[in-house]
C-alpha cells in the first residue's frame, strides 16, 4: 500500500505540471538522458520518491544494455526491488543480489536460501543482455569467488543422461550439498534406491531424479511438504551449494594459505582442523580468499556494456561500512584460535571500489540537483 501511494503521488505530480521546470522533469523521467559508453560523470537530478524507479525502468526498456542499480543500503535496495515491477513489462528481467545478512567477521554463515539466491544471481549475471540488477553497497564490497568456481562445480542433468549414483553422490558432496533424511532446504540431497531428491541452489523447488539402471528416466519438481509432483522437466543445472570450494585442491590451497598467512601451530585452531577434515565451518566465508588462487568482485560478473546507476550518493555509506569492518576486525583479531584475515583481503577499499566503476558507463542520481546534468 505504501509503494502504491508513492507511485500514485508521483504520477499525479508529473501529469499535472505547474511550472516549466516540471514539464522538463516529466520529459526526463519518461525519456531519461543516457550517458555515452564509459562516461562515468553523468548525473540525474530532481527525482523524488518513486520517480527514480520510473526513470530507471524507462531507461532499461529503451536500452539494449543491462542496468545495474546500486543503492546506499540494503533497505533502499529492497524498496527499489518492490517498486520497479510497477513500471516494467511482465517478465522483464530483474535480478537482485541479496546481502549475506551477517556482520563482518561473524562466526556464523548466511542462511541457505540467501546463498541460493546469491549464487543464482551470480550465475545469471554474465549472460544478461537486457534487464536490471539491483545491489546494495555493503553487499558488493565483499570479495566474491571467481566465476570459474560456479562453472567448475555446476552439474548439467537431462533425461536419458547416464548418471552413476556413487559418482553423483561424490560430486554433490564436493559441491557443498548435505546428505539428509528428507530434503527440505536448498543444498540438501537424499538417495534411496533409484530415487535421488536434491534441492538445487537457485531453484524454487527440489528435484526428484528417477533412475533406470544408471540412466535418468525422469526429472520432476516436487513440494517438500507434501512430496507431491509439481511438474516434469527435461533438464536442470545444479549450482554449487556454497560460495567456496571444498574439493581436495581447494582444501590443499586453504592449508597452504593458512600456514603462509598466520603464525603459530595450525593444529591449535579448530577452524583449520575443521576445514582440513572437509567439514563446513560456520563463518567460513571470512576465509573465502584462502580457497582460491584469486577472487573476484561484483563488477567482474557484470557484462562489459552494463550501465551503472548510483541511486544515492555513496561516499558516506562507504566510509561508514569500512569503518565498521575495521572496528570489528580490531575487536576480534586477538583470538589466536580463530585468526582473521585483514579487511584488505576480504573487502574492496574505497579507492578500489571507485576504480572498479571506471570501465563502466555510470549515472549518479543527485537528490539536490534540479535537472539532468553531465560534465
């Protein structure tokens, strides 16, 4: 109801302009000015309430390139996610990168549903030709796994495909899936005889795979509560269950990196022992770079022709978040059983963030400006 009220008020103000400036603003909202490729000092102004979402929606439908909308905080990202569908055609692609909803250096991991949604968005981003992706500044300051992690640990399944059960079980475990007695959440699987239940990351429903010998006879989505079939499908993609790898190569790299980074006996740390034994440690995301030769950032996943729109000024929120990261690092760094990587190895710096924006065509929305400007 609140969003509908905002939309109605905005529409009235633009349909009934009382000044020449209002006429100009209406034209800008319905036909937003677009920057040239790699122009990163383009500005929009005079947009209030839902007019920002309307202008972005108009540009998205008129453009052959994807738009990335960056908000200052998670609340603004969620609000934008709710508003945009009012102004866009049905089925217009809107992707959203959820936050992990954990604080820096927390000792617990994100909920599986959040990990699922994050992995689904990251897997779709490089292939986005038209559409909108929404992300909040605190979310994209975290370093991410390289895109090769998703491709290397994803599995393609299709009817009549050969699928040896033992080999498939091992692939699921290496991909971070957990064996349970009944599949209820993302990242779980259960094998009984010739039936395999698995809840793929990024999927709305779990999948039941029925085998005939070692061949896939059928693929069906089902309701985990009633166990009833929803629909039959011909193929699916199984994304990895975590943002880090847990195969032998990744664990060996983790152990080597740990010994090179932290002093003391590694066996004194329960975290080191848990990962060495192949267990999924709560809060292990704070060691993510140690599983890979190199990490990526959010902008690495965006298509090169993406236009980035900064929905609010970001400097103040950027300083605030990085200050909180440093504070929490100083607060927890002295626990020798759980040594921490410094912020520079887990988060983008302020200079690093803005340098990552440079290759893209960028628009900044200035709440204090009266009209569109570009320098």
